[in-house]
C-alpha cells in the first residue's frame, strides 16, 4: 500500500484537499507542507518507530503535522486538548512519548505537565530547518499510526492503538455505505483529536476529497459554509444538529447536501422529524475509538421506522450479541455488543491483560448493551461502563468517582449522566460523607484541578448511602431512579 | 470479512442485483438462488476446499452458481468457453478439478473432453435436491476463490489464483477511482469467464449495485439497454466501443452514463475524438488476470493530451519500470512493467517455479514493456510475450507456434498479430517448411482441432527462414516489419 498522501498528490495534485479559514490547499500543497514537517521532525531526531504526542486544536497546521507523522511512520498519540495538565501528564507517561508537540495556545496547560517528556511548540517546530525528509514510500497495514486514549470502568485511560489498516478499512467501509461522489466535500467541526474528526482526514486522503475544517463548532458558520462550499457531508452529534436546525430557522440546506452523519447516541424523535421536514438525510451511526469510527449505520429511510436504532454493521463488519456466559442470544434479546472487522483495534497500548480480556478471537467486547431486532437492526441500550456522552465527549463515571473518593471525608461516590437539553447529558454526583464538613465547593475545586471541564459534575447530591449489590457493585440504574424522583419532586 | 452476498442481502435485500433478459433479481433473490445451489452442490459431495471447474456463458444461472461456489468456499476454475475440447482437457487436468459444471449448450465440446473429471450439466444440477446449504459465514481474504488460466511465452497455460482479498481490493480500488453512486448500474457484455466480466459481479455484491448482463455483445441491445435501464458504467474493448458509436449514429447516450471503462490496449485517436464529440467519458485502463482486473486508469480529461497512456496506478497500487537487470530506469525510459498491490495474485496453480520467477518481493513481473512519462503516466508499448489482443481475447503466439511446430514437415513457425479493423488484431503465421507438401489447408485443419476459433491464424506466409537472434530467440519485431512490407506490396 503506497504512502497515502504522496499517492493522492500524485493522482490528483490540483484537487482541493483542505479549506481552513478561507484558505484552500490542494493535495500537492498539503503534501509539500507535510513533507516539510517530516524534515523538521527529522531535525528533532525523530523517525520511523518513534512516538510523538500532539496537543492540537483544529487548525490547518495540525493537519499538516498529523500527516507528517503518519508519512514518517511516527506513532501519534493524539491528546484531547480539553484534558487537565494532570490528565495529560498521565497519558504522556503511559504512552512513553518521545516528544510532545503542542500549540502555543496550550502553553499554560503544558507548563504544568509533570511528565518528563520533551516539549516543542508548533511555532518553534515551524521555524526549524527541514532536515532530511525521510518518509515511508509504503505503509504496512499492520503498523500502528495513531494512539487515542479512552477511559473505561477501571480508572485509568487506555491507549487504543489504530493501524494504517484500521483507518484504511474504516474509510472504505464508510464509502461503501455512504457512496463516493467526485463532488463530495466533508465539513469537519468535530475535534480532529477524536476519531470522529481524524477519520474525516483519512477519508480525505484516500478518497481525494476536500475537507472544510472549522476550529470550533459554530452553527452560523456551519450553515454559511455548507452553502458557500456546497458541502455534501457533515459529522455531528445531536446537540450540534439541534443547533444547526435552530440556526436554519425556516431556511433549508442546499440540495447538494446529502449526508448528516450522526454519532454519539441515538437522536430524539422531534429532532429527526425536523430533519425530515427540512429534507436533511440523517445517517445515525454507532462507532467508537476502538472501531476507528463508523461501525454500524442506519440509512435515512429507516430513521423513523427504526427509531433509536444504529442500523446494521457496515459491509466488512460483524456484530454479535452475547449473554454473560458469552453465548449468542436470540434476535430481540439484550446482551453485550461484540464487534469484529478490519477497522477494529488489535489492542490497548502496554495493556496485554486488558487487550486479552476485551478482544477474544478477534471479537471486541464493547461493554455496551444492546439487541438486534428481528431484521438485524442494532439498538444500543446502554453505553459501556455507563458511559456518559455530553456534547459528543465520552465521560466515564469511574474516572470522576475516583477523583471524588480521593477527597478526605468522602466515604462513597457515584456518578451518572443526567439528561440535559443542551449537552444531551451532563455528569452529576452522589456523595456519602464520612466527615460532615465536606462541602460542594471543595469537591468542585478538586474536580476542576483534576478533570477536564466537560467532566465536572453539574450537581452534587449528598446521601446516606449508595445502592450497591451484594458484590458491592454500584447500581447506577438505582441512582438514575433517584435522580428521576428528584426531578419529579422539583416539578419537572 | 463477512460472506459478501449474505451481507449484501442483509444490508439491501430489495435492491436490484441482476437484470438478465428482462428479468430482475434483487439481492435477496440472488442470495436465495445461490444458497439453493450451495445445497445442490453439497448433494454432489462438494464443500469447502474442493475445486469445481465451470464452463459457462453469460447467463443468470451462471452467476448464481459462481456465487454459490464462492459462498461454499469451493475454488472455481472458470473456463473460457471458446476453447477447444483439447484445450479444456488440459486445463481440467492441470487444475485437478473435482467436477466440471457445464451448460448444455457446450454438450458437444464436453463430450470430447479427455480428462477424467466428473461432469454435470447445469440442467441436471438444477434438478438435484438441495442438500445441506453449508456456506461460509466469513471469508478469509487469503483464501483462493477463483482460478483463471492465461497462457504465456512458454506453451502451456497457467492457472492464476485469485483470492477473496484480490477481488475485494480490486473492487475497492475501482470505486476509489471511478466513484460510487447509489444510482450506479453496470452493463456487462464482456464474458464473465474473463476477469473483466467476473470483476463486475464482485463489484455488484460489494457495492450493492445492479448488473445488467448480456449473453453476448450486440451493439443494438447495448444502446437500447443503456437507455432503458439508465446504465451508468460499461466495460468495453476498442472494437465494442467502435460498434457502439456506429450504432449510435447521430444519437447520444443519456447524461446518466458516466463511465466507459476501456480495456485491452489503448484506443486509436479517431475513436477517442468521436467519444468526446458524443460526450462519452472514456476511462482507458491497464489490467490483467493477474491483477484481478483494473490496475491503472486514465481519467477522460487526459485522454487526448496523454494519448496512448493507461494513466496511473490505482490508489492501492504501485508500478515500477525496470531494465533487464531489474534496476529501476529513469522516467521516460522503456523497460519491463512491474506491478504490486493487494489485487495482485500471489501465484500460479501448481507452478512454484513460474511463481518464483514472475513474483519477486511481491512485485509481479508482467513481461509487458512500457514507460512512465515525466508526470508518471504509464504507456504500455508491447504486451507481454508479444501478446496479441483480438476483440478483447488474449492470444499468445507461443501457443499457436507450438501447434504449428507439431505438424510433420514444419521446420519453424512464428506468429504475430496483424492489424485488423474489426478485431484490432488477428494472428498470422510465418512457416518454414521442411517438406514441400505442407499445405495451408492442412495447417488450418490442425489449428481448428487444437485451438479456439479466435486463435486461428488468419493468414499463412511460407518463408525460407525466420529471423532469430544469436540465442535463437525469435525476433517478432522483424516479422512485423515483413508484414508491413507485405501490406505495402499489396497496396494497403
């Protein structure tokens, strides 16, 4: 398999590759920019087999550097820029990155990082001389090219290893599902540090398709640019889609817009109905970092009839639903969702135990609960480890609980997602005090120090004890009932 | 990777899959037909790992049986139905097929087959009861699914082994090149026993795209069906394209028609100009059985500017040009064309020696001569082993020479392609007699017995001696010069 960006620059040098803040880069230009960065990175002494962590926002330079790392065969640990210094320090230490490349806007965050990694800002990197630009002529599909951290039930985040092959197959499976037109343009307002955004960059190289990149999500600019550039596809989560609809008002999107790819959990009925009214084709998807993005997708013609479904596994993908003994359950019965396919990670960085536990016989045990209906459409009932999805960000309760439990005077802590109009969900905490002096303010201050802002509990409930089963496992379902009762009490 | 046809029937059961002689089959129907044949084949005692040879014309039932073999994991030796009984016997023996499934229309041919293989006609197969329909739930990309014979410099044909992965990658590379629209329909008038036709069936399953299948090429029906079914893509060789243009006369193809995929050698300028006049986008391609079809393609916008070029290698593919020492030559210089990619065969059936010779370090040595221009566009100058391409069929001179030399009284024989208006090329033979009694009629009779009709020399030239170099290698270039002189002499 040839070097993707080089091949693309050879096949369609003058085609538009990237549009950012009014500037358009062709594939040849992007290739030249990335090649130059390969040289600069070489000057740092980095090359094939090394690991570079990056702390980026959505910028054109971020794309060039990500492409440079991929071309050079340097594994990129792509950090979530919303994490705290403490969270970043942990991931840098765990990944044993050789260098951290960061945007100057994150200076403060980086200055507090406790890991012993070498730092270089993108400004400084840009000023370095180009060394030998040694890049791979061919990609080995089994080589790891990116590492993205996700959390889980048990405290510390795990680095998901994604190979060139994973990304390749993901892009191809997506094309077989959504089609591939030579006038396609994909609007990316989701973070490129998430697989949802990064996968758009991979599709761009492989399809020869322009990406319109926004540094943040702003619904006004979204609607403007969809019209201006005749965007055909966009990736969103429900909150974004709602905001686009509000912004549109009585207007419609241009006819050329053909796919709203909706991730991060099922969309509510009124939202889907509004989209149908406006002729916006919504493709609801199920995917995760471990599946290198889109894994199952529901075509728009089914969006009402199969409300709440994430559709069927893409062409190269397979889904099974198993019970707690690992036995397949009949259609319609609930169980754990298992996924298999060439876009599924082969494991977690430096975690052979977790890898062996979660991936058996090439089947990834997602921890998500769901079922297949009589015609094989997937319904996801509960995200793994009681995952909270807030504005498209994954939040793992166990991580927040760990922070809260570390506070002296907190005897027990339980976190769940509460429904939220703007963010779909926000975390809320239930606390059992052992010391009556513990205050909400003190807990919040601790969380602010330890956790990214979107993970901060929006409300603290102080209770006598938490519902736990005989094995002392927290029964989050009970907590959700308490929360509903609380809501009812407040007249919601 | 899931079973393609089953997955497709699951994802889009009601989409059109196959249109043949006015009858439309959905993917679910095709899957059910193929599943039924899996059962019938099971009744014959055949299953995964076995080998079945097939002697088919382009029929709906042929497609169902080919799909059944693929689903069952039975290797299909797909025979060219234009071969003689003797040629077929040889391939059946070489492939050691467990059974030959043939259409009754080939009864005569089959009755003269000398190989000890078991036969069953498709009529009889159809009447068998369905046994257990045991098909593969998943395909292993490295498993061989088809074997197609090609000849070469050295006498006997070789069975090219094509894996599930080869076909998968070929279909994906083609989609990345030509795009993939949900209204695409592919017209197949080329034989499904050739990779050009078989690859259309693979694309159909993988893309979820209807194939309009014709049993033979008839330009009138082609133009009719392109209009009737709103065909978007068609595979042709030059002769077919010329005939379509003549049939069209002053008419044009509908606007929905978006790709004329032209294989079998470069098209002459006047033909391309006529296509431009009529707004027919011609994609000239280079490919072979060993690359599981399309390998390099020239986009229509370059068809005049890069006249005679086959374009650039598709996204997953690489091309090198090397000299006789295997060293890369500079751009612009001639040499042997080497190809590499996931759609390239890993070898020839039961021929480890030939495989080792032709495939080194994953690079297939095509034997074709060509060069890359300064921008990397491929020009094919001479097909391997002085291949003659006649109406889309490959003819290897060595095979015809072998037959001629077997005749008592023939001292030497050389075959080359002569230009032909209708077929692009036809074989002609140069003969050195050792016995003056040898007649053209006798030689032709021998050829008719031994060789498929399209391989018969259209003319015999009796000469004193053949041009051979010091190593006694036949200088076919000299023969071509003789032929041109001959043509001039005849006032052409």
